[in-house]
């Protein structure tokens, strides 16, 4: 009986090790800057942009990921394109950076960072 309860809990959460990895609620999401890293691949960034609303939508569906999970996304952090901005998390100001491959990082005032990713951008060959 106990094992069926645990299975039900895992099933309802939709995960085995990260039931708490739900999206974070960012408010006042503001795009501030777009750019590229110096790279031969920078030409791939032409046209990469997002609006404030699109950035807010991304963070609304993104989930927390671990450093080890970054490789599960097509570009992980290897993409030369980025968008930077600001927002509020629990009323506190934060900075964020979004990469072209659906991976982002939220930078807290404490100096800590939270990695986020859009589950729909996960590499089909991952895992």
C-alpha cells in the first residue's frame, strides 16, 4: 500500500527527482539588451529577439534545471546569442539572461543563479 502511494505522488508530480522544479513567478519582466558572443556562429543570431511579453511567457513555462541537465537542451549554454533583462522574483529585483536554445539563468542579488529551461526545447535525443 505504501509503495502505491509513493508511485501516485511521483506520477502526480510528473517527475522523480524534481517535483519542486516548477516555474518561478517572475513579475515586471523587462528586456534590456540583446547581443552575441564573439564567435563564428554569431551570424546565427540575426533576428533573435524577444519582447517583454515573450520573455514573461518563457519564464512562465520554464522549469528549474540542474547544471547537469543543461546538456539536455540543444544549445545548452553554447549558443552565441543572448537576451538580458530584469524582473522581480518575490518582489526582489533580479537580472536574467536568455539563450537562443530555451535555456536561461536568473541572477539573484545574493550572487546565486538559478538555471531555467523551456521543456519544449529539450533535445529529443536527451536521456
